[in-house]
C-alpha cells in the first residue's frame, strides 16, 4: 500500500495541508467562500474538502468541494460515436460556465477523444474531470482487449494534459456481480458495465482495484483528485439502496482511506435514482462508510416516469441531497435517457442545478447564502425590474419572459401593433406585471396601506 513520504516535499493539496502549509489554491478557495484560510487547510487535511487542481492545468481557477462550503455543480459534456465534435463541445463548455457550472466533465466516447479533451482543458478556467476507461476502450476493438497497462497509460496521459479529477470505478468487485444481476436494470453506469464485462470475460478482479496503488502514484505526482465512481449506482427506483449499491460503497470507503494515506485527494460518487424518502439515509450512509469524504451525487432522480423533464425530477432530489450533506451535484439535462444533450440542454440542466444547490445552501444557513434572495426581494418591493434581472440566476431568460408578457399586453391593447418586442424603456414604464395588473397588484396595494 502506498504511503506518504513525510521527508519528501509535499506536492498535493492534501499533503501540503497536512504539513501545515496553506497553498495558493487554499487561499483562493478561502476568499471565494468567505472563510478563514486555516479552516480550508484543516478541511483539506482531514479529507473532508478537495480542491481539484492539476498542476498542468494552467488557466485554472481553483474551487473547493466539501459539505462545509457552498454546494458545487458539475456539467457533463462530451461527444458520442453518433453525434458532436470539438466545436460543438466547446460551445457546450462555454454555455456550462456562463450559466454557473463549477466543474465540467468531458465524457467523450466517440472519435477524437484526445483532441476534444485537450481543447476543453485549454479553454476551461474551471476544473475538468474525465472517465479514463472511456478513452481506453476507444483504443481497442473489444472490451476484453483492455489491459491494466493500457488503463494506467491513459490515466498518466490525461494527468499530464491537465485533467483535474478522474472517475475511477475501482470499488466494483467481482463478488458484487451476482447481486447486480438481480436488478431490474442491472448496471447502468457505462464505466461500471465495461468493468463488469471485463471481469466476466477474464474471470479476474477489477484491474482498477488490483492496480489501485499504481493509480494513486500517478495521481500523487500530478495532484489529480480521484472521484471514486459508483459503478453500481441504481438506474431506477426499483433498484435503489440495494445490496449491490451498498457493497460497492463499503469498498469505496476503503479506497478513500487508501487515497488519504497516499496523499491523494478523493471524493465519492453517489446514487442515480433514489426515492425522496431514501435520500437522507443515503447521504448519511456515505458519510459513515467513507469518513465524510465529499459526496458527489448524480441527481438523484426521484421518479422514473418523466422523460424529457429529468432536469426537474433530478433537481428535486439534488436539492434534498445537498441539504443532507452532498458536496457537489452532477447535473441532469432534459435529454437524460433520450439522447446526447445539446447546448440548450446544457443550459437548462445547469440552471436547474444552480437552483437546487442554492436552495440547499439557504436551508443549510451557509454564510451569505441568502443575500441574493434578500436583495432581489428589495428590488421587487421597489418594482426595480432591471435590478431583479441582474440578480436572477438566468437574467436573459427572466428579461425575455418580461418582454414577452409586455408584448402580449401591448398587442391586446392595440390589435394593430407590429408585434415588435418591448424595449427596456417600455419595460420600465409598466411597474407592475401582467399577472395581476395595477388593481390587483398585492404589493402596490400593501404599500398604500395606512393606519385608520
């Protein structure tokens, strides 16, 4: 098992924190979060907070991920063998960052995987994550041809290019497969399914588990954070919180401790489809088994019957998950279960998850979390529409809906109207909205109340 060499110069965030050093990245996170740098150092040293910051990612703005900080959100992008290219993925990257993604994962599985990843890293100021087994499988004809050496080679290559965190499905073991076969949907994780297929064909243990020390050594050299993947996450409510899921989670707890001992930062990935009443238990189980490592959850999706609206069904679960301790939320787009998301799907997913994350931060009373809400309420009281737009999570969308409502109002008042959108001056000229109008506007009425 790999151990930190206490005499060596600490080079990873967790090693520096344990040596009593406050790195520039820790200083940056402290300033972002309004926390004392010593608090950030202490959290990193304990493994309760990670700062994914590969030293080769030159234009990176470091962020902290941990339940003591503001809830972070991740946006998945990446091409498939059926759709998209580098230019399209860069447009998605820009949209994700513009609307508030804290990290972005490149999950490309089609052609030009390396080219797309390098372009994304070069263009991204936010941490970039990957799933190395995807690239490894694109380089062979059959999954059975995958070798531990190839997987390690890909991990090293991506680390050198600047990938900040990597999902490694090292907790899925051969002995877990019988439980997974009892499920309604089996294994829905792509990385988990590929790993299970390899183990079945070779009748050998998961190579990511058996070669975990080599993976740790690569990550330590480049300060890559490991995101310990949930290859056995449930893909439907019928499979939620089952034997297979928690067997893997127990192993992930073991791997968290090995990461910390090796001086490598680690977070744990969480369940995909979980009913509302099981979310709190799942968050608490991870905290117990994984020694409070940051929990990075996909959704969870809380109902299975709303394809096309899974950015909503999952944001409901995400808000509850973050309220109960999840540190980062992996967004779900309206295209989930239907197809590869486009730029507009990315926008919809990011905004839905910013709402979920913010709701949880307010509920958890994080310092300053409600400031934006109070400021927009003051602007509403003043009928200051422009200020409301500035404070909105999606200003462009709010402004467009306001203009649309005013246009419809104008057309009703003047049937011969050209139908042109209202100008900003027109927006300011009508202080109330078209939901109530002046007579029924409760805020205008309440402002006129006087003591008899």
